C-alpha cells in the first residue's frame, strides 16, 4: 500500500512507544504462524479457536469476523483512513462500529487476517482482548475532554486501565469476559451501572480526583443494575481497587457454569460480603506496588492535552444567520451537536443510522470522508460512541454550516440523534453464529416506518434497542423500547420490553407481554408509540410517560384485539 500520512499534529491519542510496537510485531508473527498451521491442517479448529480468539478473530455464520479495539473510542485520522483501507482491501468495503466502541470487519478471510493485523499495527492498533475471558476494550464518554458538563477528563484513566489490563498475568483467563466503562461527567453517557465495573470520576470539596465505583452490572440472560462498591476512591488507590475487585472475582467466580460466571452473579449472591472481600484484599496488598503515582497520571494526561482552541464566542453571527435561513440545518444543529467546554465550539455527532440503513455501518468512502472532515474541522480527532455513531469532538460553531454541507453528499447528515430512528442494533442472524433471530431488517423497517423527520421530532427522545439473541449485544434491556428476537419452534418472534434506561436512572425494561411475529413487530412498535403520544403530558418523554402510566395502556393497545 502507499505510505501512510503523518499523524495529525494536534491529534490527542495515546502513541505507542518502541516496546508497544515491538510487541505487536512479535504477536503478529506468532499469529501468522498459527494461521498457516490451521490452513495446512496441522491445527484443528478446536485447537485453533482459542488462538484466534486471543487475536480478535471470530468464526461467524458466513465468514470470519475481525473485531478491532478502539481504546476508549478515540481515533486519529491516520487510524480511520487505515480502517477504511482495510475495509476496502480485505472486506466488502465497510466496517461495523459496535456498542463497545470497536469496529468489526464481517467478511474476513482466514489467510488475510495476519495481513490485516499488520496493517493495524502500522497505525498503533490491534485486536488483542476483543474476545475471550479477559478485560475487554475499556469504554468512555464520546465527549470526553470536550463536554461542557465534564468534571474530570476520563481518557487518561481509561488509558491507564488499558495498560494495566492488557495481558495482565492474573486476568487473562477470567471466569467470563469483563467490561469496564469510565466517565467523568455527572450525566452518565457510558452506561456505568450496567457494566462489570462502572467508574464515575469526580472531585471532592478540595478539588481532588476520586472515583465512584459500581460493580456487578450487566445484561444478557440475567440483566442486573450494578451495586455501588465505593463512593470515592482516591486517585492513588484507583488501580489497587480495580486489582482487588478483579482478584475477588477471579477467585470466586463460577467457572463451571457459563450462565452464572459473570461477576454480576457473584455480586448478587454475596451481597455486602463482596465489598468486605474487596476491602480485605486491598488491606493485604503492598501499598507501594499498587499505588498510582500522580506523576504517572500526569505523564499519561499529557497525551490528552487540549488542542489549541481559538479565542471565540458562542453563537457567532454566521451561525445565527444560517440557523435562521435553513430549517434543515437548524434541525441538524439541534439534534446533532453537544455543548463544548470551550466558548465558540461544539461537539458534532455524525449519525450512522440513515433511514433504511444498517445501524453502525460505515463504508470505506464514508470513513475517509469523516477523516478528511476531522482534519479540516476537528483537530484530526474522531470518537466512536457506544450507541454506534461517530463524533467530531472539537468543531467551531462558525464552521457548522460548512460541515453540514460537506456531510450531506456522503449520507452522513441524518439529523436523528436520540430519535426513534437512532436505533442500537446487533448484527443478529445476518452475521452472528449465536443469534436466533434477525436484528438488522427489523431496525431498517422501524426507521423506514418513522422516516418522516417531523414525526420523529414530535415523538421526541426515544431509544429503540434491538438484540438478535439473549446475549443482548444490542442492549435491548435498557432501551426505552427494547426488542429481543428469539426462535420459537423454528419461527422468529420478538419480545418487547418498555421503560429501560442506561443513564443515571439505570433500569431494566419490563416485558410487556407475549411476543410478536417478524411481520408484526414493527406494527407493535408503532402502536406503542401512538399510545405514548396519546397519553403523554406536555413535554413528557416516552421514558417518563411509561414510568408514570405503567404498562396497562400499552398492553391494552397491543393485545386488546387478541
């Protein structure tokens, strides 16, 4: 391939050192040999499976899938262009951004996998620990370092967690996969309470950084909202607390039953004893060895220093004029921008949910377009959100008209963030070997049913989440409307839950009643939404209306004629 462009001068991502680079090259060489031995029959599939999973390679329904880690969802434009190249060179011209802030290539050929990993390593990326019973990709707020409401920038701590957890000698073979999310804002944008460990960085009255730690959340077969473990862990004790929590889980987690192996089951069964065990482990750990020195934090934080913002003012004349002159632009600004900490700037959410499209998919051309626009408008930075969209974190407000115009030809200006067509969906039975029903076509049909933007705006904030099996990769349990596809005697049917939430008021949705057929599920969603519109109070969101009304009016509307 052609030589790669230089790293953008103001891109704020952690840069690998010589040790990182040498390790990746050795890992790729090792895997290349393993792949060759599988291809020539020296290794059976059973022997090869744990080796490929350690390198992020899954065997799906139709092909292998390579899952690439995007640590805490942060990319520079060099990396995004390389992902576009990989999509075009070795896949079918697109990638799929996931709820773990990763990207998946769904049509990987086994013989190509080592070359794909080598291409990733050229831009300091890899697929290690995107599978297996280990600590998976650490996720964070897509507006980290930019959000106006942020108290602590979580990215340095997410990078510290990444370094600590990568190939950790004790935690490479946990009872089950393990997921950590961290935010530094009072509004939870990472679903902290639904993770194995959820971390909320904050400051005490003296301005010192500390961490509220939640443990034992998770979805899947047994959805559980987590338990608060500690209210304020001092920065120096942060890694020790993570280490102690993982040690207790690693020692006591149920390895003999895959359905009871997640930490949420252990926390549920032990109750307050789990906290006492963590505290006991902390008390026995050598303080000096596990203490997080402030100079280490500062050194990591230097990689995430703010870009050179201009001295601007909010709501500049050029923006005001454009908002008044163009209703479509004004709608996009209202729905697709987020308040920024620097005057005169906003963060811009790029929807990967066009009407009738596949949620989270981006073509190689679109990825390259976003990279170009990030260089032009956002200091060469891109973020991946856990709701399967992209973000330009630092955009001048005066540049919004030009950015909007530049996004439109690429199909990236859909103004539906937070609306009914901004659907979270897993790949479902179109790709996944574990799925029992299709997810993607249901998402496409719902977005087409509600294609009219004025209707979406009238409905207001509404999160629809779809999973194709009980593993809940589409986070259906926490959707305002959650849809779970299951197999019932060879037929796809869809269960619906209502009232879920993944934010501060985290809640598991309630099953509304009997399942609906594939042909009937979109009609059911429309009935639910019409019922909400008919019963809502002025300004009341779907979630708030459901919590006030309860399930009765929705059940009556759905099943009265049955």
